[in-house]
């Protein structure tokens, strides 16, 4: 089986690549800025339809895992043209070539497709994004569903793990790196998330591929918690000084995109796969164990 990972040098792409390499698959990946050490890595700007077509026809992948996007929520709000060109137009190019090859498309989406008005959301609830980033993801979800392609749409929230030097940081590493040098860290008390340990997310993705599942899945951690409470748990697990945490409200940051609190239910994962996704303490214990080896 040939699998192509779009965005293979990103955080999620790298972790997916690492676990799938252990399977009996022929693995290919694309990158924009950082080439990984493999003859099966190819530079690709997904906005360039001709280049997408040339690569897809060369590889003839049976499964395409699309992890590439502009995920900076405020950048998407400030530069909608850029967000459209990458998140929407780029994904449209991938959909069209997936249709041409009859490939299965796995698309990484987000909790931001919802408006936060419900206490929790399952996979069948109606989307209604409040940010432009969320809007771009909603548009792509609908295009994939309307395409009639065999697909998986995996919505996640606040992914965290150890990263490579070239990759974007995350909330856990940001707090560790600030507090370990004894600097104060401002953390938000009115944002709530379901933090997701990336290797856990990747394990579920692998299981869904193995079982040939299709449709939408919420692949998120099992705890819904405020950012400040999450920061306190990070301090407890990594033996950091909680007194360096400064609680603030989100409106003090004056960000371009107004976030809403969205609680994604992951019950479908448990019901269909029998796997309970990690909570925060288990995820961070796994990080600590990983660092020891």
C-alpha cells in the first residue's frame, strides 16, 4: 500500500510518518521548508495545482494524509487571502487529484469548526465556526464530504508532544521552556480545551486506517480543562514552580481572532475502537518516559 503524507515534516506529519514506517507500507511525504532524510520526500506547495498533479500521478498513492495548513488562528484572521490560498485552495487541489486517483483522503481538522454554544459536540452536530481559521476548515470538510471520496476527517484540539527543532512549539513546551529559566508565564483562565497528546492521536489514526474506517472522528484527549488548570498540571508533572504562573483573561491579549470554548466528545473513538484517549497526566507522563530513552 502506498501512503502519501502531505506536510510530512510538521509535528503531526512527522509522528504519523514514524509510526507508519513500522507497518508494511510504501511511505511518501511532502515538505515546504524542512526536508527529511529520505528519498521518498518531495517538496510541494499545495497551492500549485500542476505540481500537486505531477507528484500524485508519479506516486499513485492509495491513501493521502493531509496535515498541511496555516494553523495560526490570528494570522488567518488578519490575512484571509493567505488562509484561503493554503487552507482552501490547496486542499481543493488535493481533493481533485484524490478523486482522479480514487485515493482515500484523511484530513486533519479542528474544534474551531464549532461555535461553543453547546456543552459538548459529537461528530454529527452542525458546524458553525466563529474564526476564519475555523471557516477554512469547515469549507474543506464540506468539500471532502461532497466529493464522495472515501475519507476520514479527524478533528483535534491543542496537540502537544516533544518536537523537532524546526517545528512549531505547543502549550506544554512553551510553559516548560519559560518556567525552567525562572521566568513568569501568563496563562489564560477563560479558555478551555481538550489537550491531545500527539502520539496518542497518531495511534488512533493508525487504528482507523487499519480498520478501514471512514467518516468524521473527534480525536482529542479525555479531559476538558482551562488553560490555567492545564498549566498547573504541567508544573506538577515537570516539577516546575507554579508561583511563576500569572492568571489572565483572554481579552487582555487583544488578539485578532476571538476564541470560543469547544468541548469535543471522543466517545465515538471508544465505542468503535475500544480505546480511551489519554488524559493530561497520562500524556505528560508519556512525554517524560519518552525523554528518558
